[in-house]
C-alpha cells in the first residue's frame, strides 16, 4: 500500500477516540431505548387487557419510570439528546418514531 493510499484510507476512517466513544454510546443507548419502548408498549397492552394485578401494575410503572430516568441521566452524561438516538432509516422513517 502506498503512502497516498494510506492517507486516503486514514481520511475515510474516523479514528478519533472521542467520536468512536460517542458513536458507540449512542448506538448502545439507541438499542436500550428501543427495548425500553417495546417493553413499555407490551406492559401497557397487558394492563389494558387486565392481565396484571394492581401490585404488578404498580411495580411495572415504577420500574419503567426508573429506567426512563436512568436513560435521561446517561444521555445527559454523554451529551446526547433523544433525537440523537432516533436513527433515520430513510424511507422507513425514524427508528423510534416521530419525536
């Protein structure tokens, strides 16, 4: 590989440690947020169907609130907004729905 080819390759690969860390954190938090939303929808469906006791509903609500609070803390810690986690899937629209 020539020096010119190495320079072109280096320009194409963003190896800045700060960018790599932020990108990885963003990806992980996006996955966690997607799973959180799916669990929340499933929980609401079960509540609507009456499949849970009052105690289970209370615990589930508290758990989901705490998870949402922790996600907010992590986003703030890494300087991310909810929009940063909403990956644009092109013609399919945003991954996490419209803000």
